[in-house]
C-alpha cells in the first residue's frame, strides 16, 4: 500500500483529522523560511496526541546535523526529511529530498543510506510547497523508495500513483484553505483517491 503523507501540519485539529482520515504520515516543517513553519516545541504536543502507527516526519532545509538531531528528539519525530543536505547524513532515520531536475539523483540513491527519496517540483528559493507538478516521467524509472511530491491533490494523485508507482505520495499546498491550514474535505478526498489505486 502506498504511503500517504500530509505535510505542513501546524495545528492539533489538522493533525488528528488527517490521521483519522487514513494518512500514513504527517509532515512538520521546521524551516523558518516556510509559510508552514512550526517550532519543535509547538510540534511536540501535537505529535504526542497522535494515535499509534502514524509516521511523524520533520522537514529540514540546509540544517546542521546537530539541529536536526536536537529537533527530532524534542518534537518526537520518527524520521527526518532533509532538503539541501550535503555530506554524510545524521545517524538517524532519514529521507533525502531532491528537486526533479537535480543532477546526480540516481547516483546518490545508489550510495545513500536514506530510507526513501522525496522528489519534488523545482521551486527555487521556496524549496517546495508551490502546488506545481512536474513531468513524472523524470522519476518513473528511478527505482528505490520514491516519495512523489509536487502539486499533488485529489484530482491527480491516483494518476500519479498509476504512472510512477511510488513508495509514497506527499501533499501540502493543494490541500489547504490557507497556508498551514488544511481543508478537511480536500484531505479526505486526497487520501481516498490515493487509496483507490490498487497495485
């Protein structure tokens, strides 16, 4: 079954609704440059209130290993998602994030110890969360554990899964009523659409 991650969680209500609607994972953005930024201190009680079995993912951009490890412990994360990370990753459970047009993705995947690789739409300084898709053929034959992101919503996630067959899918901006605030109807429809695709 495809992992379904709802990212950009900033409130207890959104977190609990997404979990109850059937999300596999929730993402919390610890990058201060994000419209969906949340501190580890604020994320901790939200994460503590989640039911068992929900993967708690922390999103970090250009962050030092010490910052990542400290925030992961403070917030109660299960896995960290690293954007712009160079050099050996921290010795904790992690995903590496790339833009779809980044060079060397295939080579990095071969030698990396990452659990999965999130592939997003090129976004420049925004580093994701743009609501735009990219050409899925760029990642269709990468192999490995791909988490497909970038402009996914209730209208296209089923087709994305059929075309790419990713390990997981990740959505954020197309499920919102405002930055950092989820639309319950869109979240429910997204999860239903993703679950409608059988292997």
